[in-house]
C-alpha cells in the first residue's frame, strides 16, 4: 500500500512536471505575445563576431536587431532567409540603419571567424556573423530556444549538415524579444513589420 501511494505520487509529479515545465520548453515559439516572449527568448550570451570582436547582448542594444541562426554550409534555407532579411532591411531606405542584421552560426566547428567573414559579405554589408566556442553557441541556442542537431552525411563530400530551427527573431533596442518570423517569411511582410516598429 505504501508503495502504491509512492507510485501514484510520482506519477502525479511527473504529469505536472511535463505539463508545466518540460512542455513549454519543447514547444516551438509560435506565440507572438510580447510579455511571454520576452520572458522566454533572448538574454545574456557571449560570442565573437566575424571581425574577431566580442559579441554579447550589449551589441543588441541601441537599435533593433534581426537575428537568424543557421550555418554557412546550409544548401538553401539559410541563404534564402538571409537574402530576405537583407532585402527587407534595404527596403527601409534611410531608416535601414535602425536594424542590425545578425547571423549566428550553429556550426562553430566549420564556421570560423574567417568563414563567417567571407559568408556574411555575400548578403549585406552590415550583416554581423556570430560564432564562438561550441559551448557559447550551445548557450546562445538555449537562450533563443533554437534547436540544432548535426546530421552526418556519410555519402557526401560535405560530411554533415546541421538540422536547425529557422526563425528570424526581431529584438527591440533593449535587446528584448518582440516577435519572430518563419524562415520563409515574405519580404513584404517582414518589411511591413519592421516599418511598424522603427521610427
Ligand atoms: Ni539552414
């Protein structure tokens, strides 16, 4: 009888833990509510940019940022999203400076500072490439609730790909989460949302 009570108690605890703790962590951030998002996405991190300078949460302050996680060997999704980001920012004309575009690598092993420098220059002159140690990148991904996982490609010259969530995050000038877009967001929609926020 004592064991039965123990087992039932454990079950109840497990169910509650799953419902209130594990479940929200696992969910993709589809909720656009500001108050919830601010608590869930973003926060302190440290990494380096493609010029070798430290890049931290402080670099997100003072203007809006668009943040995308991906990797330079990504065959199509990352380049497409980065191009849409770059074009949307250019759509803003003389207000474009108010948005900082940021590309964070989920493949720090191959995406060295030099690799990032070369890659970001293909997309936008102000695009900041961010990389770091595997630990720093793991932390960054956790802070932004971004999933990534290496997928070995044994029959390919590329060795491996990195499966990753493809959200574009919009952060405010305090470095706090405002909203996010899917990787395939239309340029017009992205531009319209940016216009709605900047002055
Ligand atoms: Ni990608």
